[in-house]
């Protein structure tokens, strides 16, 4: 059974139950989504927890009655008349925007009907395990000037065991929420009224974590023949009109003015990289040219969709653009795929899902170019032997794309890497190279990110590891705790030895008890405590406590050997 179909059918049953309990409620939309479904309702009074239980009870009754999902096709005029008669204003609006052709509706029970393309399962009795989860506000069509509706979220699985496991993971996810762990661990905060919503402030430990990730990425890109570049944050609006972003992305862009000219705060890095490519004549011998930038971009997201580090208004992408010959295209796509998988493994993510997204309704470029671009991406996936799903109509406006979504410890998916194949922008900007015969030809352009937004990736890291980052990523790797003031000089000697080996270490010399210092180091998720007293100073050792262990190692260890082992462990992960 298709899980999306099952969940959409469960959403339909939920709407039926709501209408039975509150006949005056108006229905909006109710799609299946990742891990569940939702339905939007126009109801003056808010849904309560008690209401959700009542809806679940009514749903269970509908399921027990095993009602058939009956599909009917009626004319657009009849559909409009039907939904007007039922005072379903939102359905009327939806029908009015549909082409003048047969409209499909689904009926269940004696009285319930809904506008729907389908498909649905055969009957309500096929729903075996479901749960309503929460209620949230949602503007109709996501537009803030439209009515605020109430969105009920739920989930549905083929078996009770799968549902129970999912609910257990949801409960566990509450303890992994990066919006709580990040500030608690002193990594970042994001809620400054004076600065506006959606902008991240990295505190010292968070900035250090980010630097570790950025340094790793720079090193790995240089190893693979990429050139590091930097482009301006403000560029003339004319550039964005030429690229197409002005027409296709304007509602998400920030604007200002300079000397009477309209200026854009960059939402993307690609036009800047195109200008760098254009700065000199290129030969076929120069290609492929791979330009990489840790580029900070700004996008005007609606307040209602902002979510911790996952959806912000200012973020940094590990963005690269590859300009290549047609005969190099497939190899470059495969190279990026390999780079993605190697990078994910380094950060501890072994499981991924892959989607191939095709041409959207609003797009630029010829049908022939879109076919070539899509075929190149698809061929690379097939030759790599990678399973993928086709996501119809979700490509970028300039080209199709491969999305590689990592899966975390709770099997949740996180959008990170993407590879976009673009014939359109090289044409718009008249990009060229000189071929072997001295003629101008057009290169093909690949847009790609590995981690995607660094902010979102850091959020994923925090939740995957529950804030307990692996040693190589920990902003603080070791805290040295001197028991007495008299051994402070020895503690500083140990610190210098650690720092000489590249370890990140500090001394906790506060006037607090040993137990409190250890407890606070545990709460900070610092991997190791080095405890030094008179005995350790005399014997040139330290007593080591690893995070999560109740007792110190039985005997003090010779710390020089131990830090060498730590350095060796870190190098294995880098």
C-alpha cells in the first residue's frame, strides 16, 4: 500500500470526523506530508487537546464502519454549485481556479464529500494505525493577509508497531531539539527582538564549531580542484533581472537603493560566480572550472515558516558552480555525488535518500535543454547504482536537480546536498569558451552544495548527536581541572602540551568544588576532564574522566601518550 495514499485518506477521514462534530466548520486542504498529514480548518474557536481526542474517537468509528471511498466526476459548474450550497468557500475558490473540465470528488459515509484528485485507499477500514499530534495556525495559501486557519497535524502507518516507533521517536526528538540544546550549550541564539527574526548570533563555541566545519570544507574542496572565491553581498538589480531571479524569486529577495539604483541583497551566489567566469576568455583546456564559496545569502522568509536554524533569513551555503564541457558533464556530476557521500560519512551520516526533481511550471530554457540536463543527472544516478525517486515539477527554475537528503539517528530526513544542471543561465549570460578549432562554444553549468545551509546542517548535527558532538567537532575537547591553586602551573603545562597537538582545551580554575566542575563539564558535553592534583603534578600524569563515565580511570594516565591517541582519533575523522 502506498503510504502517501494511506495518509491522505486518513486526512480525509479526519475532515469527515471534524464535520460530524462541528458541521459549521469550513474545509480547506488536507495533503499527505513527510511522516504524516494535515488538514486546514476554518473554525472560530481553537481546537483543544480534548477536541483532538474527540476527533480521534469519531475517526475510529468511521474506520470501524469500513466506509468505501467513492470517486465521482462532475462538471466544473456542478462542483461550484455543490460547494456553494455546502458553504465551503475555500473549496469554491479552489474549483474556480481549475480548468473547465471534469472535477473529481470523493464521498464517504452518507453525507461527507470532498474535492480531491485522489487517489484514495479502497475503504476506511484499511487504516490500521493513526494518531493526531498537534494544532497550529496556518494562513490560507500561506499568505499573511489571508484568513488564519487551524491546521491539525497527524500521522498514519500501516501497523501499530510502526506508529509506536514513530511516536517514540517524536518524543525523543523533543530532547534533541536544537532550538533548546543550541542556546543551552552556548552555541548560538536566534531570538533578538532588536535584530529581527530569522538571524543567527553565533556565540564563541558556536562560531568555533562553524569554523571547524568551514576549515574542513575548504581543505577538501582545494584537494578536489576547486578554487575559493568571494562575491559581494550587494549587487545591482540588473544582474538579477538578467539571471531570472528577479522574475522568479522576487518575493524572497531584499532590496535597497544606491545612487538612485535598485540594489539586491544577494539571495544566491550563482550570478557572482558567473561574473567571475566571464572576467576573462576561457579555453576548453581550462575546463572544468570549479568555483567554491562559503557564501552568506539573505532570503525574505515569512515569519510563520521560520524554525530555529532550519529556516532562517540569513545563512551561509557551501556553494559551488562548475563550468564544464558537454563531454565532462557526467563525470562532474558523479564526482559531486562521491564528494557528498564522503562528506556525509565524515560527519557520521551513513543513510541518505535521493530525489530527482524535474521541470517546474515556472521555468526558463528550452525543452531540449531541460531534457538533456535531466537525462545527464538521471544517467549519473543509474551508473552509480543509486536508488532514487522522481519529484515531478520541483526543479529549480533554470534546471533539474538531484536532492540528497541525509537521515539522522531517528531516521528523520534533512535536506542538505543538491546538484542542479543548468543550460539556461550560460545562455542568458552568453558564457563561452574557445574550442580546439578556435570557435566559441557554450559551457554547461552545475550548481551544487554539499551540506547546504551551514545553519541547517549545524541544527541537524546537534539533533543527530543530541548535543554530544564527536570529539573532532567539539568546540571544547578537554577541560583541565586543578584541585588546588598550587598545581595551577602544572595544569598550564598540560594545557600547553594539548594545544601544541592541536587540541582545544581550557582550564577551569574557578573557586568551585571538584564535583560541581565535573558536573558542569558534563552538561556542556565536553568529552574529557583532565583532573590534576599534587600526585599528578609529581608524577607528570593526569586523572582522566570521559564524558558519561561515573568514575575516573582507575589509575592516573600518562597524559602525553593519551593526547597522542586523541589526536590520532581526530585525524581518522578528518
